[in-house]
């Protein structure tokens, strides 16, 4: 609080002469001038400028930990922390708009992207990355089911090499890591593969990533993957708690997420495998965002919160929540750490790899997107029934489809387009984008709404197209988008060999699910629901039964939804 300075006239003082009055006036002006220069507040009415809180965004996978830390800190301080949980893409967008004083993503590997987004939005400004405080770490591990860790060999050989050998020997062994475009653990997994291929533990460079033998090894590992999870690590835990165990034999995730899963699971537990080739750490930074609007009071509040996070009480909460502390002197056992073999993890420090420079990480990610990742066969199935003409839905669908096509960087991906209303129509046959990208874009521009909604028949038809010619070298995907309820497929049963697809309850997809199972396995299904009439419960059941996800397409989020879906393949 700034101090007040008042001009006081002693009672015994007498000011009779004009000269004395003139001196008094000059003194008053001098004091007011000094007040303005020194930060001392002049005697005018108060204005409420006291800082009450700072806004901080944090990543979802550490929600329990961060909320406990904020609650404990806020009990001790006058300036509170107002915390908001946000997925990384939303955090990136909000930070670029200057909506937060600080952010806490799951890894510092995102800070270069954050700075680029800020500079793109504010071309004449300087870097947005200010003081950075790391308060919790956790290694990226290969998680497998308890009792099955021996499938990856002995403890001394478990890692990327043994995983590759296992998948080659057993095609039913399905594993996953997150998309390097959106998942920190996914990008760290990919980087660890490059390190393993190069035979290094630090100093990975672009020339290393360009070596023919390195690229061949990484491509070999990546092309055994069953799916690229577009979800966050928090959503990945929820996925595994659902049907994930039926689908995946192993998955890359943070060690802390293994503990989170095991805490919440009622059945089978996970076991963390620490690759013998080495692991990379997620370091959970708290980052001050520099902007012209940042005030000294906000900066001080950030620094106070940052100091708290590295203090002993906060570090005990970090440990109790399954993370590794930055205070290396902290006794994990006394702090109540769940890092114990009986919880599926090891208290020992894994063999650590060095995080490469930001430019190398970008180079690795680009190499993956354009040549090393497992390719996909994708059939886009679009509702063009009459109701899609309402509320500009068909225009938004076209925008989303064009956005989706732009996000596929490699012309080696195969994409097809089909539509449905009263019937199902293959508009653009499945083919490499190098051959049909222009036809896809042209066909999207000509979509127009009319007719009923043969949703189940359309999904079955697209699914059968992919299942009839299984391509083990590619991820096979159906993306179905609709705005309404199924109301026409019953009339098409028997056509093109279609079995029973509907029940008396048109919201019940059980007959469709049986028909899809009969088509064969290995095809992922994603569903998009437009508008209030979309049957999200039914769409969700269809998608999750075939290793996909269902999304509701809102006007302001449709581009993000398609970006998220495209990260799965």
C-alpha cells in the first residue's frame, strides 16, 4: 500500500502575510509533485486497486495435485491463485490472447510453441516466456497390465527393442502412444525412440534424426502402433478405466498417470516399464507470461506462488500425489510417496535422457508426421439429410471437412468421402491424397441436404468397406458425422447384404454393433454429433465399442474437434 503524505499546519503557526501564504502554496505544490514522482499517494479519495488474485491455467492430468497445492497456498496468502483446468490446445490459445498471468502445462517442451503463438498474435512484442519454475517431475513409461510385463522380456531388456520384438512375434499385441502433435508423453516417446535408434542418451541432433538407420528403426517401431491417442493423459486414464484393457496390451503414459489409474481401478492394475534405453521426464513448469499488461503486483504474486511450490510443504503434496519432487533431498518414504513396487512403479530413478533443443523436437515431430508414422485409411461419412440444412449446419460441416483435410500433412494418407440420407453413396473412393485431394475438396463444396437419416446403414457400409480388405500396414478409420437420430436404416436392411441393423428402439445401436463385429476387427470408429437432436449417447456407444471417441460439434469448437480426431491416425 502506498503511503499518504499530508501537509499539516501546526496550530501555533500564524500565517498573516501574503508572502507567507505564497510560501505555503509553493510548499503544497512541491509536496504534490514529490508525491507523484516517488509513488507516495496524494490526499485525494481512495480507489480500489488492491490485487485480489491471479489467473493460472494448468493441465488436466495433474488436476488433483494442482488443486491441493492451490487450496493450501490460498489459505496462507492475501493474493489468491485462481486456477483453471485446460487442455493444452485451449491453454495455448488463451495464453496467446493474454488471458492468464501464468500457465502450467505438463512439460516445458510446449514452451517454444507457446512463444511462437504469442509472437504470431503480437508481432511487435518480445518473448512471452518469463520466469519458469519447475515443481514436479514424472518420467514417461511404457505401461502394461500386471502379470503381462514378462511379455516384454526380462527386466534387463524391457524397452523399445523388446516391444518391437514382441509386436513382430504376436500381431495381437496392441500398443499405443499419444500423438506427438498434442501429447507430451507421445512426443517424449517418439524422441526416446530416436535416442534408442541413434544409440545415444544425450545431445540428439538433426543429423542424428536424418540418419537412414535411425529413421528405419523409428519407422519400424511406429508402424506397429495400434492407435495414436488424441486425448490428454487425463482422458487416457479414463479411456483405460473403460474398455482400454480389452483393446491395448501396452500404452505410453506418465508414471504419475499409472498411479492415478491404479488408485481408481477396481480390477486389473498397470505396471510401469522403464525402457532400458532411457526415459524422458515431464517437468510440469509454472511459467510467468510476460505481456505489456502484466503489473508489478501480479509479478510479485507469481513469484510468491512459485516460491511456495518449491517449498517443503508443497513438495510433500507433490510426492503424496505420485510425482517426483524437485527437492532431491526430500525423504520420499517420510513424505508418503506411493512410488512403491506394490503400486506398479519403482522408487528408483530411471535412466534419464536429455531433452533435445526445441528445434530438434520440432524436426523429430515433422519427420514423424511426413514419413515415419503409421499411415491410415480414412473414410469420411457425412450426413446430408434434410435437417443438416437447418441452422447452417451443412456449411459448418463443409468447413470442418476442409479443415480436416488440410490437417493431414502427407499425401500418402488414403482418404475417401461418402454421404448418406435416404441411402448411402460413395462419393470419392478411398485413395491416396496425392491422387484425390482436389476431388475431395470439390465434392465437399457440392454437399447439399435432402432426405432422411440412414445413419446405421452408412456406418455399417463404410466399416464393411475397410474390414473387407484389411490393411495391417495402416490404421483403418471411419469418421461418421450426423445431426440427428437414426430413422431410415430399417428400410435398407438386406440391401447389399446388410443384416439387421436396428431394433424397435431407434436409439439402441446394439444390432448395429453386432453387425459391425461380424464385419471384422481392426477398424476404428469416430462419431461427430451436430446440434441438440444428435443422439450423443448412441454415438458414444458406437465409437467407444470400436476404439474411437464421440464428440459434440459446437459452432466454435468444430475445427478443434477435427484436429483432435486427426491426431488419432
